[in-house]
C-alpha cells in the first residue's frame, strides 16, 4: 500500500451510520480524514442521539459537536468536507466506492456477517465485529465484544462470535433492552433522555404497549414511525440513570473507533 503524505488527503468510506459506525466516523473526522458515510433508506439505529444516520431522516445530525449532512450524490461530498462536516449518502449497496475510490473502507454495519464487503474494495479495508476473516475479507478486523480484547486490531482470524446477550450495565443485561412486541409501526410516547420506572409505558406497536422492565433513563429508541418486525431491538434503558450518557459516545464505541484509527495509522501514518 502506498502512503499518502497528508492525512487530510485520505478518503475514508464508512459503511453504516449507527452508534458504533458514527464513533468511527467521528474519531477519524476529528483527526482530519475526509469521511463519507453510506446508509440504508430507513436506518434503525437505537442510539439515535449519537448516530449520524439520523441525518437520513432529518437532513442533518450532530454528534458531540460534529455535524453530518445528508447528500444526494457523491459530487456533493467535497463541498461538505470543505464546510468541516461529514457527508452521508443513502447508498445501501455502497456503489459510491467505485466513484469515490477511498483509500480506506470501514465496514461498520454490524450485521454480524459480511453483507458484501471485499478486501479489494479499497487499499485498506477494516471490518468491525464477527463475520469477517482478517486477511481474506478485510485487511484488519476490530473486536467489538466487551472484555479484555475490546477494540483490539486483529491481523489474522476473526472477532469473537456474537453472544446474543447485551453487555451488562450495573449487572443488567436483557432486561434493559426493549423489543418490538409485534410487526407494525413503532410510535413512542416517551423519548430519549426521559427517566423511567419499572412498568412505565414507552410506546406501542400495532396497539401493543412496550413497557420498561427496569428503572433508569431511556438511552436509545429507534426513529418514530419506523416499520419493525416482532422481536427487533427498538430501545435501550440505562439503569445508571445518567441523562448525559444518552448524548455522548459510549466507552465501547470509542474503543472500537480507536482500533480503526490504529489500523489506518499503521498503514498511512508512517
């Protein structure tokens, strides 16, 4: 791989605009890279207040002082970069990579499987989480499971498999997650940042109420009006009850973003 003299000349394409992907985009943007995010037509990120994908719905989104703007085509990206902002493009199959020709592609969709990313998509390809094999699907893989290896950059092998169990917060795992009780349209009555007690009504799907199983603060809810399937994760209660955590990037996300940054600097920072 050839080095690029200035980090500001490096174009980074981030697939996904959820909270982990947004942390990657945020950290690389803060370090001076030219970042572009691709997303699907109706993102389902739960931690919307720290997810740039909200720009798909609202036109723009701000995460910890960094603004992302939804653009219509790749030709708009240089203008947004010139404004010191991050462009985000609705492009589910990531066709923009052919025109953009990024030096770095980061697959941060978190689908827990490879949905089409190839090691040949860019001179440097970094993938987050399980479903990718370092050296075959991507040059590097970043560990996303909490624990000793969180954020570690893997040059061989794959990340740990998905456990299916949310990481514990104050010892609470599955009870802090809200899931759709049926297929239908999600509508919320409470919002992110609101305090809740056990049994509080948070919203409904097809006439079935979603109730909080624990007390705390609502840290995340998917976008109102989203079409959901039964069992889909639609919200997250933080039992710590600290409202500020709803609007700041998590320790986990920052660790993962640090792994991606390390991978970029290993190649282009010398």
